[in-house]
């Protein structure tokens, strides 16, 4: 199955738009489209998992802890963390590379900080 992305509410929309502009076939759902505004991390992880989407977030502070808690009782399609101020080009190229090369199964219960 092809990798699909879910933007966390805190993720810059520029990253989503630039990634889709780089490759229009990438399935990258916005937080707004998923109704994630104001939801806690565990609920966001649950929704991303239900939709089989890798969560992409700027939340390096609390998301790793919540992810560790989440995978103790559920399966996650994975989480990609993007530090604030990281090069837009590097992030979009990494998201494209993951989409091109990896299968969704490769990211089950994995968390990584971008750039790779």
C-alpha cells in the first residue's frame, strides 16, 4: 500500500502545499480536512491510524511521548516530526522520497525526525 500523509494541526500548510506541488499524486490530508483542530495528541494519533496515514507534525515536545503510549495498545502508521525552521526543500524532498520508495508497511510503529 502506498504511503499516505496526515498533517497535524500544528504543521505548516506551506509544507503540505509544497509537497503536493512537487508531486500532485501524493495523498496528503490537511488537519482541517480531517477535523483535527483542538484535539489532543492521542486522539490525533487514533484518527491518523484509523485512516492509515503517517502523521506529520512539528510537535517534537509532546508527540514522541504520546506516540510511545499509543503504540503500547494500538498500531500506528507512523509519525514524522519536522523541527520548526527546517529547510522546506529538504522536508518536501524527504516526504517525496518516502512516498516514492517506501511502502506504508515500512512505517508501522516508527517515528522519525526529518530531514532523514
